[in-house]
């Protein structure tokens, strides 16, 4: 067992990446990811991490260089947020379609405009369709553990993985974190061996034209590989539990056994929401929490099972999908439910945009409004909560 | 039907849709593009190799005698070889219908 | 001056390998003057090469699934980022060699093939970044002076007055309004180990330049003039003739710059041919007035004379070359 030390989460995440013996780091700084890439640069320049650090001139170049490096057989890492993610957007589906095991940490931040450095999920929610495996960390320990997990999954599936951390709220806090011992990391993460890569010994052509006669087949092949990654994700967590005793599942539940109303939430706000659950439970209200740790591939069975027999779900989104049928999570939850036999009432709130505080009392209010909604169907598909009128 | 238009089963595709056979475009015939074809007068040829070097395909191949022979499977009839031959040993003639 | 360049022994045509690393059966137009320098570069570099292409004619004609003309490993990612992809490959090879996962002594060339569109315009940021960081790769810009792949639209490399579909020779505005972007100036300002211009008509000069580029440690950039009969409205057999005339009219001088410091003029053009001889072979210039032709002539002379002065003032040190001559 490793020792628990107080570390800033960004530093711990960078240390975990270093422990994974990454070969190439290609990153461009953007608030609030900066401490991650700065610490990695420090480790490289002090000779503590044997890797090539490419201080690229933009995020698009960062992902492009990761694609080149991964295609040549290197273990790669990059990190970004908001505008940076949007700038490298073009390369995201390419990385996935090329089946490259790139790992990226997204320090979730609001997208412009208005320009904002504070935390919400609007950046990553724009990338749902692009073929990246996506996980969400609630706290520092999870963030670090998801890094080790990301490399193992990426390299077994040959698919890129994005680990999401709430900007500032997770990245910049100091928490007690237990890093894995290096021997355990090496056991969990064997050296990267790619069957096909760019090397003169066995020339291959990567990036040929997808003529209409093959594009559908190419997408189908990718889709099947992506669906199959679910099992790899779960198995990798089971192996991780054997090594550390820490258990991770695609969907996390809290006090859901007899819950009548459940809040569906992602990321660090889940911790505050769980305090609201405890307080309401003391008052005899049967409430619980359901949290997506795995977002892509969408863990449909886990989610349907997790909600149990609730009468209503309170889906808390942290991004807006203007004039659509809900926030991103609300849309997907409703879609998943429709394909199942369960029909709880779904109330969708958008809260905590760009670092706006959502307190325990706010969550209590959201729970209460959801209870009301059981008997009186709300008129709105989604509501932006906490707006000053 | 849409599925009949597919070149191959999705299961047969290499991951990432990589092409694993380097240079397999050599199977593809571009010789039917041309309307003119080069004809070599060996008497005039000094075996300098410029036709071979400057053919964009490349369609020329050296033979045992050191002459460069145009592979009509690929030749698109652009006429560069005839234009640059220092001895005028290559002439472009109209392809028969 | 760098010893690998000062002591370089140029190849002659008989030194060239008989093999090609770009297969026929590709879909380039008849007489394509862009695929020709691509093929020649691979002949010069050999099989221990990883090639990266930007989106463009060369990528399209060489990789229509399931066919590939690339006999070396090749990757195409997007339009603007070939230089960044090459940076990643360079870093990967460095890291893997250092960690013993690849043999240290094994030399692998990394070459980028990108058009003028990808280099002058959309990819300029990426080119600049890769050059500034000093990655060990060769960037070959195949300049056919427009976005040919998408149907002949103007680029930053399109010469003044040339007709393209987005700078048409109309009744009011007579073709492209700006002079060709000074790409050599931009690249040279990065002080990279090796920069050169080339033209397929002077093929041994070009091949030797590719060879020199592969010998330097760090970035090398070759700007190659690449005729496009389809886009320029020229005859397919005139490709080499145009490549020769463009140099002999001073429109595209052949020169090298070492480390951003030393300028070498490869071909003196004391008695230039009139630009009209070059322009009249291409339908993209058929609307030109006499005045416009004179402007082109004037600009060509100005730029050439400026280059000659640069080559005189910033010539490589004579002492070094004299020493080498004595030793040799």
C-alpha cells in the first residue's frame, strides 16, 4: 500500500502520468490545466521523467503531435480545457478512427463566449459523439486512479481516453492522495506494444480516403470496437481493485437502496450533493445519488439498474444545449430511460455554470422541487437554475 | 442496396482502416487514361535515363540492355518523356481507337 | 559552415538507386509536376523514411482506399497539421530510441509533403512551430500555386494576376490581386539548418538538396516549384519546360540558405529569358495586359537582384571552403 500524502491534485495527476512511463508529452497551456503540464515539464527537465516534452504552439498542434507520436508507437499524453479542446476538435475523431491509445486530461472549464476560466462541463459535452472513452473524477484520489486506468484501457482497446477533472475545484485543491507504488504501476501497465505502427520495417498507410464504398464499414468497425471497450473498462477497474482495494464502477450510487427520488450528477458536485442527501435522509426523505463515472461508452445497463425504483430523477447538468430537449446529461438520461421499461419523472436543471456555487441548500431545493414534480409535471424540459431574474 | 455497395465486410478491415499492403496501387491500371503513347527509337537513345527519372508515374523501367522501356499499363500519355529527351528519341503517337 | 554540407559530394544521375518508393497506379493528372518531385524525393531518401502528408492533391491521388502508392510508412491526418504530426513522430522516435525500444543507430528520415495551401496559409502556424522547436525532419512544400485539389482556388502562393476560381480574371478585377507570399523569407527567418528552393527541371540539383536535407540534424525545408497542367491550363508535356523557364526568367531563383546565415545562389541568371515566354504557355495568364507582364518582369528582376546581393554579402566563409578544397 502506498502512503497518503497531501498533494495538489494537478501535481498528483502529473506524477501519475510520469509513473505510467509516458514517452511523449505534447501540450499547450490553458487555465486551469496549467499546473499539470508545468509539473510534467519540471519532471522532464530535472531528469526525473524520461520523456520527450513538446511545447507545442497550439492545442491543435498538441493533439496532432500526439497522433503522430502514438502512430509511431509511443505512449502519449496531453491535457487541455475549454477553448483548447474546441481548437483541437478536428483531431479528436481522427485519433479515435486511427485507433490510437492517447490519454488526455480535460480540466473542465466553460466555453466562450463569454470567456470564462471557471468550471463547468460545457467543454467536454461538445465531444460526446467523437469516439473518445470518457471518465469523470469526483476528487483527487479518483483523478489519479483514473489516469492509471486510462492508459490500461486505452492500450488494450486501442482507443483514446479522456479523463475529466473539474477545473480549479478538483485540479487546484490539495487533497490527501495515495499514489500507487511504481512496481504496482508497472504490473498494471505493461509496456506499449502496437501491432501496426509507423516504422520502415513494416510500412502501412494511415489515413487513406474513406470512399463511399468503405466509410460505412469503417464507422461500423469503430463503433463495434467502442462498444466492446465497455468490458475492458470494467475489467480494468476490477484488476485495479485487486491491486489497491479501491473499487470503481461505471455508475456510482449513494444511498439508493430505497430511494424515491435520485439526483443524477457528474464530477465534483456529487460530493456536495451527497451532503444534501444525508441531510434529507435525516429528515426521513428517501433520496439518493446516481453518478456517472464512465460517460462513454454510455453505461446503459448500469444506469438503469442504479436508479432502482425511483419515482423521479433530478438530473443536474453543468452545460447548456440551447433550445434542445434538455442539458446534455438530461437528453441522454431521457433517451436511455425511453429504451427501458422504467418511467420515472425526469426533471432537468442546469446548475453550476462557470464556477457558480451550488451549495448543499441548493441541492436540497432541487430535491424538493423534484418531489413536487412527481405529482405535478413541470412545464419546462430544462431549467437554468440559480439565475438572477 | 446500400450494403452491396461496400467494398468489403467491416470485419475484414484492418483497425483504423489502415492499408497494410504498401504500394498496392501498382495493381491499378492508369494506362487507359491516355490518348497518346510514347514510342522509342533505340537508334537515337543514349540511355541517359531522363525519361525514366522525369516520368511522374513512374511508368519507365530499365531493361537488361540499359534502355528504359515504358510500361503501358501505367502510362498516361502526358508527353513529358518525348518533350525532354535530349536526342528526340521518343515520339508521341495517337493511340488506336 | 556545417561540415555535412560543406563536405557534401553531390550525386550524379548514375549514382541514383533504380528503385522507387512511390508506386505507379496513382491518380495524379497526366503530366503532374507535383507528384514528380514527390517521387524523386522518396528516391533520394530511400526506404528508411516515414512520410507525412497534408490533405491535398498528393494525399488524395496516393491513397484512395483500398489502394496506396506509398511504399514507405505514411500518415495523413488533416490539412494544416502535417508539421505537427511530424513533430510527434520525431519526438516518439527520439524517446523510443533513448529508452532502448528502437535501435539507436537506425536512421529514420521523417519527411512532410505539403502543398502551398497547407504551407503558406492554413498550416503556417504549424510549420513555424515545428521549425522553431527544431525537430529533425524535412519539410517539402510542393508549390503548385493554388488549392488545386479542391478546384484551383487561390492561395497565398498564387502569383499576382494569375487566374484561379476565387481570384478570377474578371472584367473589373484582373486575377489575383496580391504578389506571391514570400515564403522563403518566412522560413529563413527561423534560422533552420537548411533551406532550399528547387525545380524539377533541375532534378539533380533537387535530389542533391533532398539528400543534404536528410544529412542535417534539425529541420530542413525545401520549396519546390510544381507545375499543375490542370490548374494552370498548360500542356501536360510542358511541365519540365515550365520548370526550366521559371528559373531562367528569374521568377523562381534556385538558392540555399544555411542556418539562416549563409546564402548560396545555385544558378546565376545573368541573361534572363523574358517572362512572357513563361507566361504564354499557361492559360491562367492569358488575360494579361502588356503593362501587367512588365510589372511581373520588373518584380522578378528586383527580387532576383536582391537575392544576388544577399548571396554576395552573406556568402559562406571562404576560408572554410578554401581549407576543405586544400584537404580534398
